C-alpha cells in the first residue's frame, strides 16, 4: 500500500529542514575548519528508485548530524536535529543509553565517523527499516559499523536505532 504525505506536512518539514541547514551555515568558518575532514563518497546518499521517503529522511538526518557533531560548536544543531528527526520516546531511550555508555546514542560510538551510507530496507506494521553503514578510519584502511534504523511510516520520524554487530 502506498501512502502519500500531505503537501502541508511536506512543506512544514521542508521549511524546518531549511531552517536547520541555515543554522548550520551560520557556524563560524573556524568551527567548520576544525571539523574532521570528510571526503564525499559517490554512494553517500539514497537516490535510487527503490529508496523510500523515510530512508531519504534517515540519510538527511545522518548527513546533517555527523556534520554537526564533527563541528566544534555543533552541539546545539545536533540537539535540534535530534528534536526534529527522532521521536520523543527514542530521545528518552538514547539519553539513558548515553548516560550508561558514555557515547553518542545516534552513532552508538564515542567518535565521529568519516562517512555514511544509507540503504532502504523493508516495511511492515507501520514502520520501515534502513541500514546505515558508518565508515571509520582512512580511505586507505576503512572499517565499518552497521546500524538498523526504524522509521514510523505515519510520522516519518526515526523511532529506533540498534547496532547490527
């Protein structure tokens, strides 16, 4: 069954995403220069016909979130991105996980990856799943970790993140 989003909801999300991106541009050049260098990868975004709207939102979130946590003063933007893309229940669960593990619950790591790749998965029971491959290390010697990210079809918000190790 194909579900379409209302133009109003899509417009609202577009405006909010634009505002968040505008905030990211406002980060001083020195903070951007201090961020870890990242190379663009040809497969870093979900653009093929099989990608769902939700997997594209997951890709948008991880792209912006990784940039925000890599920036010296990106904490406020990372918090705003969490507020927009994650369900309140997930934000609460992540806060508990982060307190116990002393790591970032979105990345399930203490460091910041150099790249990511999102692959659309299957849908059912009101949810859709995406696989997020996080790339660590150098281009000559990369290592990967994999996350499964669940999005709610009704809201498009990310409702669960789990490690696929």
